[in-house]
């Protein structure tokens, strides 16, 4: 039998109001009052405290998503995304009131989540978090999905070797900034690209990369060739499109690409066709491998050990772009897709 919450709760949810055609704006969303349903056995009521704002939700706002990816949302549907919150009430033996948990029902004040229920491609199962010495929201960033994505991309997909010259794109963002630092700490030469002089300054002077590129400041291929004239061995692709094309031209024979994301193609109805130089893959026997970090959650412990050690001893740093209040979540998403973030984009609800 379902049991009602002990107190009356005012809940709000960010819904898709209308489907974007072209670039996303905050008006494509509406904040809607929503009921908190009574809990069924196995369910947990959570008050969300931190929302992870991730680019890939943009793909689900279009009428069709890439085959094999999560299905599109329909106008009126609530958004979903990784979140952190506190258990208010539990009908699951695995969770108790007061515990900190992560789950996939972000973009709302309160969430009812089934223990062992639906996840975002494996990334958003209901999980207890013990933050230890770290800020809890870091479990959405460097110690959460962003950290795992960087770790998997570098070490499982690219199988980064000590002397590899690596290029990381969207390098001042959540995943990119961790990937850059992990590779530098392992002794690799890193080229990092981002979209403003301020971000280039951050890459050079805060993250410590030797070669930083502002892709908006000039021709990307030329800048890459000037930065590392002898080419690159590995490319961590967060951007796709013209960045992937530049990498194919500039990879050495036998080079590898981790296809992490293609953010340059998300915020449009009609992405540019793929790079025209795909034959470089054959000519230089390159390896391009896609991955989704949610399939590698068994590596959380290894990643947290390595990243956590670096964060604790100060060898690694991490930026956050924080918006306050649920009503700011649409602006946070739009701002991040337009590059107005450094590090992890979060929306704080408490
Ligand atoms: N495979 C997985 O499991 C997985 C998991 C998480 C994330 N991802 C992917 O990883 C990538 C980074 O995600 P994130 O969460 O760390 O986001 P993020 O890098 O913190 O934010 C997105 C960044 O994309 C850049 N960008 C936007 N439009 C661009 C364009 N046209 N060309 C070049 N850069 C552009 C912007 O930076 P600039 O100012 O530099 O333009 C913006 O800051 C995304 O592609 C995402 O989908 C994949």
C-alpha cells in the first residue's frame, strides 16, 4: 500500500514548454507545480539540493534523438538529470531519512525515486553518498559523473601512454578540466582548447597546460599545427564537428580518439554533416571509440581514489559555475551550452 508523505510538500518541476527549433533559450522551459505522490514500497522521497546541468539533455529536447541514445522528451514532460539530495522519507530498507543520495530525477525540488529503478543509461541509479572531506556537490563533478567520464575516456578508451601528446577539447568545462589535469599529472604533454581568452588563461595559468588554444580566435587547424607541429597521438573529443575534423588531420598514424561527446552539434535542428576528411581514419589507421561513462560505474572507486587524492593534496583544482534556485536551471543549461561556464555547471536548491 502507498503511504503519503508526513508533511504537505510544495514541489516544482522544470518542464519542456515548447520544442526548440534552433538554439535553446530559457523560454523553452516552464516551472510547473507538481504533486508528490505517496511512496510505494521500495521508493524514497528526496529533497534535491544540487542539480547537475549537463549538455546531453539538449539532445532529448529535439523531436528525435540519435539512434541508440535515450528517447526524446515531449513538451509538457519534466526534465531529468543527475542530482544530489537528502532523503526525507524512505520506504526502502536500503535508505534512511537524512542520508545524502545521488539519482537521476533532477530539475525539481523533490523527487520520488525507486530503489533499483530507471537510470540514465546506467549513470543515475539511486546511490548513497558519503562525501567525507569533500564538498557534497563534487560528487556531481570531479568525484561524480564528470570525473568518471574523464577517467574512462583517458584510461579505458584512449589507453593513454606516458609519452602521448594529447588534445582535449572543451577543456575548461566539467569533463575537460579533469581530463586535462589527470593527463598532466600522469606526465603527458597536453594541448587544450576552449572558447575565450579568459578560458585560455585559466587553462594555462590554473590548470597548467603548456599549449592552450582559443578556437574562436582563429583557424583551429592552424592553431593546432602551431601548438604541436609534430602532431598528436590522442584526442579526447568533447566537441565533434570541426574539432574532430582538425584532430583527424593532426593525429599521427595509429592515433586514437575518445568520442566522449559532440557538444557543437547539440544545440541545433540541423547539425553540420560530419567532417569531410574521414578518409584520414583509413589512411592513418586511426582508432575512434565512442563510450558512455554510465557503462563503467565499476570504475568509480578507482577514479575517486586517484582524483580524490589529487584534490585533497592540492595537485588538482576544480571550478564550479553555480546558479541559485530551480527557476535558474533553464538559464544554467542555456548558459553552459553557450560556453558561459568554467568547470562544472550546477544549480543549487538549498
Ligand atoms: N560519454 C559520456 O558518458 C559523457 C558524459 C558526460 C559528458 N559527456 C560529453 O562531454 C562533453 C562535455 O560535457 P561537460 O558536462 O563537461 O560540459 P562542459 O564542457 O562543462 O560545458 C559544455 C562546453 O561546451 C563548449 N561548447 C559549446 N558549444 C561549442 C562549440 N560549438 N564548439 C566548441 N565548444 C563548444 C563550451 O565551452 P567553450 O567556451 O570552450 O566553447 C561549454 O562550456 C559534452 O559533449 C558531453 O555531452 C559525455
